[in-house]
């Protein structure tokens, strides 16, 4: 088979192992764009159909984890058919940049509608959706007045009360990277040690597992990306949703720098055979209608000002965002991992 079909292809570890047997660059075609995507949602097909309807450009997609796809692109080298690489978290976007996955592009449309702190300054990658890393709390055990900042989570009053996932998770690494930026290495080291001391249990599972543990009474507060909580609130489990009525979201640092925000994003691949179409696809992704679909599919916040939000996240109201350039989250990632390791954050 060719490296692309008109339908999506899911890349597995086994498929990656046999990559050398796959044909690489296909003949350049003016009417297509080839995506490697670490985001997989039912709304993708809706997005692609709308893009094709508006532009006449067909969308071909290969899916996989970010690590699989980056490895594939590197192995394919200059013959890679990849036009656009899509992934989640600024840390992963930075890693892809460091691996030479992206090339810089210039687009007035992207620069106009994506805030400067949510895109790589030289145009190598751009954010299309945001997620806030927040505190989810049990209102029967915690008063809103007890909550304030990320820094406060290291105080002794939270000993044995915090649910949070492992240090291997990129979302936590990026949160710590933001703390390094704002507070420095020494203060962040002490903060991580405080978080470990205050854990209700050893880290296990993802953000959804932390919220479920909160509901089960295993802790009093959980640290989670907003979209995980929104998914549960919008799900079909009525019994769980009834239990979630006692659980609320809190946006930290509202009287200071603002709540930590991370992103999903993409860039044009370094050897893209359809660079112009790739740029058109990125520009399409920040159109108001695409933003509503893209962000709404995973209950994220759109990056374009005024774009429609999913009702559940809109119901939480507006909040002050940390305006750190998300590139810094990638730059500080290695130091963040070292700090978390020294703190014995499992």
C-alpha cells in the first residue's frame, strides 16, 4: 500500500518497526495535504471534510503517538511525505522542534489570530487549542477560600490531601517548567518536595483517575487539565455525574500571574512536499468554525479570540491566564524532569 490512503491510518509500534518497508515520498500533488497526527478525535473527519469543501485540498492522515510519529518522520528523512505534524503539549512541540521536525513559515493569518505567547517565535509551530491545569476540589472537604495558588499546594495544610499523576507525565513536567520560569530552580525544587510530601497516595493513572479518586474520597483536591473534568461532566455516566455535583474547578493564581495554560498545536514538516497546502491547513485551523470544532471535540479552549467554546467550559466563566510564552515550557523541560527526580516524585 502507499504511505497514505484517503482514509486515516493508525500507526502502531509494530507498524513503526516495519517502517523501512514502507514507500516514502509520493509524487507531489497540488490537491492534497498529508497529516501525521497525535490527536485522534471523531471530529477530525468533520474538520477535514470542511477543509476539503472550502479549498478542494484532500486530507490524508496517519495517526500514532507523538513519539512514534516523530521517530517515523526522522527515519523517513528528506523523503518523508509528512506535510503537517500535529501533537499536544508545548513540551512535545518543543521536542519536535529540537528534533528538526518543523520548518519556519510566515503567515499573516496565523500571526494575527494566534497570540504571540502561543506560537513559536520563528513560525515553526502554532497553537490551536488551550487547556488549563487547574485544581479540582471536593466542596464537602475544601472551601474555595482555602485555595489560592499552585505555590500554596506545597504548604503543610495539604499534607496527605493531593491527588496528582506521575512526574513522567508531560503535563506535570510543563507545569513544573512554568514554575521554574516564574520562581527559579531552588524555589521550584522545594515546591516539588512539598507536593510529594502532600500526596494522598503514590501517583497512578491519568488525570481522569485523579478525579475519580477524588470522588471516591481518596483525597481532597486533584490537579488536572480542564478537559478531563469537562469530559466527565459531559459523559453518559449519570451516577458519576451525580457524584460530581460536589466537585468544582478552581483556577489558581488569579491574583497574580494567572493559571497555567498549555496547548495543542502543529507546524509544517521540514521536508513537506505540499508546503503551500500545509500552510493553508494551519490557517484553516484558526478559522472561527474550525476552532469551534477543534476545541469542542476535546473540551479545550480555542486560541482565537471570540471563537465558540464548549458549553461546559464556558459555564466556568473567564479566568486570568499565565501569559508565559509556551516555548519556555519546552526550554525548561529537562530541568523540570531533574527537579522532579530529585524530589522523588514517582
